[in-house]
C-alpha cells in the first residue's frame, strides 16, 4: 500500500484541532503519483489532515472494491453533502419519497466515518456494510481524490462533487465541530486551525481544485452549493440528465420543494438527529445548542454575520495565495470567494 501516515506532533497549533474522543492526528499521503491512473496527473496530492483512527481503516479503503453502478457523492465537509445525497438518491430512484423515509445514512453510507469517531461510539464499520450491500450502492465520502479507493478511477462510477465558498464552509464546519464533535476551543482557534489546514479532511482548496480539474470527465458532475441554492430546479434537471433520467417540470418542482430548507431541515430521515443522540449517549455529552441539526442554516453568505472584516480579508488573501500556488483557473475564484 502506497499510503504513508505521519503523526502530527502535539503543539499549540495541533491542540486547536482536537475534539471529544479525538486528540491525536496524522497527515496522510501517497508515496508516489499512481502511474496506472492517468487522471492522477491532475491531482495536487496534498497531505490530508485526519484523526489517527484513519490508520485502522486505510488498508480497507485502499482495497475497497468499486462497482460500475455505484453512485458517489464526494465533498469537502459542510458543502451541502447531505442535501446533495438526498437529491441524488431521489433522482436515481424515480422520486421514491416513500422509500426515502428510510434513514439517509442507511440508504447512502459514509465510507470513512469510522476514522472520525471516538472508539466508544458503536457500529461505525460502514465499509463492511457497503461490501455486503446489493447494487446499486450510494456512497458518501469526504476523502480527497488521491485517498479515495483507487478503483474509483479505473472502474469510473458516477461521481457528484459539490463545492462551497470557503468562508461559509468554515462557519458551518465550526458549528458542526462545536455541537456534533463537542469542540471546546474558541471560534478564533477553529478559524486559525482551518487556515492552517489542521481540520479534518483539509486542505480545503486542493480538495476542490482536484475535482474542478476533473470536471469534464464523463463520470463526474461538478456542482456548487451556491448554484443549488439560487436555482435548485436547474441543478436538479442537470443532475437528472447526468444520470440519464428525465422528469417533468412538475416533478422537478416537487423535488425542489422536498429539498427546500424549510422542509429538509425537518426531514427526520435526513437531519441525522439519531446520530447526534447516539454521540451524546455514547460519550455522555450534551450539545451546546440543543436545537442544532446537521442542516443548520442552508444559507449563502451567512459568514458575514460571524466573521470580522479582518477575518474575511484573511480568508480572501489565503485563497488568492492558494490559487497562485496551484496556477488555478481564474474562474475557480468564483467558487472559493463570494
């Protein structure tokens, strides 16, 4: 296996990444660019920041058998993943709202969830469950391109990738960390960790850059949270076409309504209330905000309510620096910065 896991030394910086049950971290990297995967030439191949528990499942992920009819939703965290999963599942399952009452986490397993959770939380082996699932399988992952199961690039199943501007992503990630992962550091500590690529699945920019550079591949659909928010029916139609499905305007409007924030945030099959409860019970902790849900605001530009002008400028400068570093398409700045 060409994966190397390097322990992150415990420093004042790394302490700002810790959350309940997870105090040790690693950076994960491939030792070389895969020669048998031509598309790998487009990857940044940046070391990925992950909890140390990733080591326990790295080999299983590396050897995961991908099927041609798998459907993957891949994102950097807090970019509209859950929202997209439900959209994709409904489109691929002929708008089966009755079947959609089953928990999304059952219909659409999260490949590497076991590497994020304290060992005290049970039933986190999604890889074994996926191996035993009938086709077609719907699979969620937050891993960057170079750490996904290598077969994904040779078997070429359908992949829907979603990006979101960095400041809204950081704010949403912070609230998730505080309430779901029981993060005890300050807001400024979290933002510093985010800017230093010391938050789970970071770096943020290269994660998105890799899929932006692959967006013209036939099996990859690149979407943004913002376009979903501003014109969801158009995104639904585009996604349906990607899966070779055709729906009437009325059917698309019904799905858009089903996915509207007002309804989606209250959809108990998708809002992950049971997982929040399981974390609380397993670790004997309570959420800071008892009303917190995975789908918290679903807004565009809400970072302006919590970030100072100075912090906003720092994020913008950081993005410009990363774009220069990776010689990015200027159009990509519209994805990163509002």
